[in-house]
């Protein structure tokens, strides 16, 4: 499949930004690592096979992606942080941003529930 030059540049930038966020997530407990690294891999697999190979074969970062790809599982710590962040951010929006629109509160609650359900539907990766 052919991707135009501008789209390749865009995907490389998206992958690079998400890589930086993923690396920060290793050190900042409130920032998830795996989703950002998966986004980097997804962006780079089409735009730059060499960047994708570098990421997959990286001794630290590649493990996050391989664990998810091979086991379709998420570590318990990542699940707890992800679901907590979803409810904290959407909860803030429900009570502070759209506090006068009951229908928006209901929709946001349903959204947070659906996201949580999706995250929790993956198996929990057991430590070796």
C-alpha cells in the first residue's frame, strides 16, 4: 500500500510524540506507557519500517509491545492506572465542566464505563 510523503511525515511525527509520552510514562506513574508505545508502533509500521523494527527490537521498550502483541494482556498496574485516570478525568468533566447538562453527564458516564470495560476485558499479564 502506497502512502504519500506528507502522510509518512505525519505518521513519523505522531509516532515520535507518542514514543516520548510512552517513555515518560515509565517514570511518571500517572502516564500510561503501553498505549503510547502501541501508537508509535502502529504509526511507524506504515511510515517507517526501520523505526518500527528499532522500537520492536529495543531491549526495554520492545518488551511492552511484545507482551501486548503476544499475550493480548495488560499488566495489573497499567490497568489500575488507566481506569483510574479515565474516571478521574471524566469525573472531573462530569462534575465541573458539564455539571448543568444531565444528558452530557449521562453520556460521559457511559463513555467512562465503556472505556473501563474495554481496558478490563484484556487479560492481566502475570509477572514472570
